[in-house]
């Protein structure tokens, strides 16, 4: 059963941990599958032709350790490593691949419902000396929603990783076009990006924003838009046709922002770094605001 947070402005659909998506990549706690603003879709999904097997991203799925999950390099093939918010994954191959379907022993999950809030807990158990407790809260406000996280290292070894939200965005189901403008609170300098994939040259990167010359038929990707500089963790996406915008603001600074997209979707990703010794914990949050543009 999908859990619904709803008011006069926003409608947020959330799958509980053991519902639908149970693949080995994205965090299972509070899987936000879709968001609507006054009945208009704000989010979309990874694949344009749908996801009948529930193995791809959608809505506002988040992930821990996309490049290297906790403890992966320490174990041999066939042994388990931790994927935060998912469970114990069985190692296959020498290099981790986020798109690979690893065998999963699910973590332990609990959830608590309120009229405008959903709270979820995840307990990993001990896996090769690593253990954690993850607390995630999704709260609906008037024209915004907040995702709060608390991660505690309950194991013996240091947990070093990162977290981001994939943000599969498309306003009113409109394909990517010059009607979209994506803004960041810092100057964009392509020569400082870690990676640049724009095969059709339909993505236009200006100093102050990103837009499109035409609808891209192929996927595009920009790695680390900050050029390793520490910047405010925020972005704003507007659609000049529907006159609707959405923004994300973290209560942290970041030195890594990636951007992925395709014909039907754009995904700005703000990374939060995590480094916890045994017994330590950290908290962070992401606030999303949806708004109408002034005429």
C-alpha cells in the first residue's frame, strides 16, 4: 500500500520499505515515488517507457555510496557488505557497480505514520564489523516538504560514505526543452567539471544556469559541477511554459553536485559527505519547495 501525504497544494506518494522497489541500489526507507503540485506532476521516472519490474529510480529516491558502499573492498567475493538503507549485499566481482542486481539480505525496517509526516527506521545488524541505525522523516508543509536524516554508527569500524537524492524531475510531464531553466547559487565553469557527456550538444551550460537548445534523445551527464569547491547545497528548476518551479535546499554545504538527464527527465544531485567513527552520529536535511512563477 502506498502512503499518501496530501494538502491543498501538494500530494506526495511514498512506498514503504517492503513495497514495490526492492532492488539493491536506492535506499528503501521512504521511497518517494511521485510528487504533484495542485494536481500537476513535478516528478517522473528513470525510464520513459515505465518500470514494470520496479528496478529503476523514480520520484525522489536517495542512495548511499553510489561509487563504493561501506566495506565493499574489505570482503572477498561471496561475502556480504553493507548498502545503507537496503541491507547486506553479497559481493560479486572486484568492482562495485550500482546497476548490478546484488543478492540482498534486507535490513530491519519500522515505520510510524502521522497526519502530515512519515517516519522510518532502519537497523542494519552487524556485517563484518559495520553496523548503523538510520532514521528518516518525511514531513509535508504548506507548499514544501522536508526530508530529515539521522545516521548513527553502532558498529566497530568507521563509516565513510556519501548520500544524495536523485531527484527525477519533469514539470507537467513536459520533455526537456528551452522552457526549462536550472539554476545554481554559484558560477558554472565547464572546464572545472569532472566529467562532461553531452553527445548531441543540446544541453546549454551558461555561467548562471543550464537549459536546452532542443530535446535530447540521448542521456547527458555532468560530473561535479562545483569543481571541488564548497558551495551552498541548493538548486532551482523552473518551467517557463507551465510557470511552475521547484527548489531543493540542504542544511549543509557540498563540494560535489552531479547532473544527469535524458529526453524526459533532469536530475540535479546534491551530495552529503559522511564520516562517522564508532558511536558517532550525524543529521542533515533537504527541503523542497514548489511554487508558481509571477506573471
